[in-house]
C-alpha cells in the first residue's frame, strides 16, 4: 500500500483537527453510510423507490412510466417531492449557518434525526414487511425530507469527494485521474472510502431487512446521525479555524 494511499485513508478517518476541514470528513463518511442504509430500506421495503439517490429514483420513475411491473409512479414522485422539500429546508440552514460549518452540520443533522425518528416510529407501527399505503407514503415523505436536508447541508460543507450520496463522479475521478489515464493522480485512497462506505451501508441495510426487523437499518441511521450531530456540536464549540474554512 503506497504512502499516498495510506495518507488519504488517514485524512478521511483521522483528520487533523486543526486542518482545513477538521473532523468534517469522517462525519460526512458516516452520512454516506446513512445513505446506503436508508436506500436499502426504501428500495427493499417501500417498493422499489430510492429516497436518497435521486439519480436512481429518476431512472425508476422512467421504468414506472413505461409500465414496468414492480415500480410506482406515485412513489417515485413522492420521494422526489419530499427530497426537494428537504433540500429547501437544508438550503435555509445553509444560508443561515454557512459561515460556521460545525453549527451547520450539527443543526441540520439534528433536524434530520427528527425525520428519521418519525420514520423509525412509522416503520415500527407498521410492523410488516410491506407497510400499508398510509405508512408507506409517510415513510417515503419522512425519509425523503431527511435525505434532501442531508444532501443540501453536505453540498454547502463542500468537502471534496464527499457528497454523501452521489458516487458516480467519485468513481469517474478514480479512473480518469489515474496514472493509467495520464492523470496527475486519482486520490484513490480518499475516493474509495465513500464508495466502500455506501456499499457497506447498503449491505448492512439489506441484511437487516432480510434477517432482522425491517426498521433496524433506520435505527442505525438515526443513531449515526445523532452521534454526528453531537460530535460536530461539541468539537465546534471552541470556534476552531475549520468551522470557518472554505473548500
């Protein structure tokens, strides 16, 4: 393993607290895990719909419009609408707190946790592998809003290669910037982390849906977001330089 690769991994998981982004990289890695967990639940339990990955959701909407079996126009549109509402809410947080990144992350994550808690409650009350329509659309709304909020705040935090949801450009960067392609360097250690993290989140979420209580992925996602909100709040209270840094 090259020195640069190891340095990339260290910067993602154990960054210098006095560095440009402080503890934000591992916090956004944890939010990427949340995306995998939540989309595993939504796709497998709520009927072939994504609530975090809107690129995938648009594709599924196309399938539904074509009449492909197992896909729902209303579910995909509901997820898209909820995500937009969450993104608007996240945009308002960003406009208010963009000059203090710790406050932005902690406040946005705290509100996200509220919507995730609502989703956990709805999933537990449904107590079935296939929730009734009322619970299903309530879950899509709560989860879509929470993930729209997450994506909007992550966009403002602007940590390179850590969007928390979209990994297509990250994978492209690994290949296109590699020495094989004549690039200056792919930063593979840094870029592989969010890809692997989303895979792990989806894997854990799918395993829990299949072999445990279907709402367990949401419980883990909620705990992760709450822990992240508490971490950024505590580490940002002393007003370190990274809270004001710009990417």
